[in-house]
C-alpha cells in the first residue's frame, strides 16, 4: 500500500509536537547542553523520545504543520520546551547556591572544585549537590 502525501503529513504533525518540545528543552537543559553532548546526539535523543511519546498523544488540533495554526503550534511547543529547560537550569542553579551557602557555613568555602558544566570553580559541597541533581534529573 503506497503512502499518500496526506498520510505522511498527518504522521509528521503528530510527531512534530513532542520533537519540537524535546529538542528545545535539550538545547538549554544543563545536562544535555553540555559540551560533551554534540548536536547530533541531542537530535537523536529528541527523535527517540518523540517517537516513543507520539503514539500515546491525542490527535493534534491542527490539520497541517504548514498552515498558520500549525506554525503557531510549533512556536508554542518550542516556547514550552525552552521554558522547561530554563526551569531545570534554575533548579541546578538553586543546588549550586545551596551548596555554596552550606559550604560557607561549614567553613569549607575554600575547598573548590571545577564545575564541568559551567566551567567555574564551586565549593565541593556544591559540586556534590550538582551531581545529585544531575542523577535525579536523569532518573526522572
């Protein structure tokens, strides 16, 4: 049975929403935006997650990605993904701040380690909190 253009376009419309959201989130989320993750790896993860999630989603409200409503849906999904990524970045920043406050209180403020994600020196307790936050982020 040959595939028609309309069938492929409707499948791409269903696949586009989670793909755009995940790719935007991975562009700014701390773990995936690190220098160790190149663009191809991030794109592959976004495609994989979108392929796993897309069949369980309801039908999109737009008929085609190429229509005005489809473009607006794409912009909205990119915006939601960026917001999710920045929220995760704020959570990691809160972990760094909490670790710095605890280190200064305990007198370990001079014991510094280099944070590989940001490239700056942070206290050791702060680095421990970043590692725990990274593991929690990847586990959830």
